[in-house]
């Protein structure tokens, strides 16, 4: 097995992808809107990926709600963005926590129906007035305790629905002034100020998986972004924050990272990421990533196995009734 999660190009596995995946044996896959047509098609795709792997391979998605949703109406139900739960928390914290858990449970049940078992949610990024809108309403708010409380509820709801949660973007994306999809953010806050950003991740450091931020924190490592920094990963993520679950990079295709895809892969793994994430489905890029990845480390494989055991198959639940309960809470607190 290689320490890579890979995307694919379309709604079914192409012959070239099939040969590449069979030879490489990646740790898992991630699906995007381009891979999701309808329920029957997506379930057939995820079944095919598992058959190809010959095991219960991790299949990921970014299904946050709001503007970040790969499964969309009219085929799949819409979910609100995180900020909606944060706003309710202002007036009714208990109701906000209950609504966030129900919302995550609804998302998880929808994902399980199509064979997706890992959701890159919740964001634990503390929103900052100076930060770029790439986070914006995807954040639960600007106060660490609120972010942690709603993040915990979301993790709990995902788990109850049989889906593994991924906290992101560790150790915190809220202060970034540029979008890391397009440029490398530089955060110059002091270590004391950064403690606010790190706090939700420290509170939820028992989460099964986490995704790194492609951000330079100059107070910790002025030369390398978190994804590529042994210092940020070792001293902050594994050290001060205390996260010991599976750590994956954010997408290697984002423009915050320089160098070749081989360099990005090697450097992220050498820095301490357990898994390198590559999302585009571009065959040439995937070959470069695969060739650079090497064999998964024993510790990384143990963390992956532990994460895959984090949930159990949920009991049958009435999705319409759950949705009505969530909407009632959001409407009336």
C-alpha cells in the first residue's frame, strides 16, 4: 500500500486508472462532483473501488454543506453552512449543538447510502476578521470554545451515521489572508495569538483524521508551510495540540505548494504527514505522486486502520424525520 489518497477523472474508473490503481494500491480515494451523477452510479463507483482494492478502502468526500458540497440537489439534499449553526449558538447554544449533530448525522447517512465513508468535516478554523473568505461561512465562528463545541457535535453526528470525520485545516486556517488554492498564505501572528487558532484542534485532538493547512506560520517555521514542515507537524500538531490520529495533507495540487508533484509528495510525507492527498484525477500527476510516495510507514498504516474502525454501521433511521428535527431547531432554537 502507498500513503496516498487519489482522485479520479469521472463517474467510472477508466481502463488507465484501473491499471494504475491496481499496481499502486493507494490507501484510499476522494470523490468530487465530477464523479457523482446519481445514487446508483456513485454506489457502483465506490463498490468498484473497493473491489479493485480488495479491502474496505477509505473513500473520502468534501461534503460540508453550503458552498462546499460535492453532492447537490436535486439528487441529494442540501445542508446549511457551518455559520448557520454558529449564529444559532449566539441565542441557543444547546439547540445549536443538537442541530449540528443532526445535520452531520443526515450528511453521514446520505454518504453511507453511496458507499462514501470519510467526510472532510468539521472545519475547526477560528474565523478572523482579517482572514480570506475562503473560510468565511464555512467556519462555526470566531470564538474557539464555540468552534470546538459545534465541531464535536459534528464529529459525533458523523460517527453515529457511520462516517469518519476529518478535522481541518490543522493547525488553523482562519488568519490566512489569501486562498491557498491560488497562493501561499503567510501568517505572522505570535505564538501567543496562534494559541487561539490551535485551541479547537487541541480540544478535539482525539479525532480520527486531520487535514493540514498549506500555510506558513512564521512564528513556528518561517520557511515552510505546515504541510511541509517537520517543525509545525512535530512541535505543534503532534506536540502542543496532541493530535495522534491519521494526518493527511491538503490537496497537493493547490498553488500554495511549489515544486514538482514528486517533490510535494516526498516533502509532505517526510515532514510527518501520514498520507499525501492528490485530488485532480490527472493521470500524469498521479503517476508522479505514486512514484514518489514509497510504501506506507507502519505507524501511518496503524493510524489508518484505527481510523477505519472509528465507526460502526448505523441502525436504520428516518432521514425525513431527522431533517425535520434539524430544521425545527434552526428555525426556532
